[in-house]
C-alpha cells in the first residue's frame, strides 16, 4: 500500500485537473498536449521610452506529470481566455514543491 507522501504528486495533478484551465501546449515539432494548468492573469507597467504602458502578465503552473520536461521557448502555448493568441514559455522554473513547472507567457511576434 502506498503512503500519503508517495501519492502527493498524483493528488496535486488531480486537483489541477478539476480546478485548472485547459491550455494547449505545443512542443516544437510534436503533437499538441491539452493539460489543465493554473493560469494567473495580471497586468504590469512597462516603460516604452517616452512613457509607460500596461501589458498583460500571464503565469502558468502545470504539473510535471502532465508536462514531464522543462518548457522551452521554442514551444507554443494557447490559453482559453485569449483565443487566437499564441504565446511561448519564458523564464521556466520549478515551483517551491518541485512538483510543477511555472513559466511566464510572452506573445509570439
């Protein structure tokens, strides 16, 4: 019988499947994946030379069980809240637990 600690990654993945937002993750040169992830939408102020502008700031947290490799900038991501916009993963990192990948989304230009 498994203990609680060994089941923790699967429990967190199950919670993400229930409460998360469906994203489309397209690894470079491979078929698209449709994992559920926690997507945080926000705004940030950026300097544009003569002034400042507000830019959307999006962060994704996805289980390593759903995405077993570190996200790469050559991969592509789409989120349901912004249909028709394609992003790439930027600044990929592990969350503090080591169970999830966390990355920012930047618009593909």
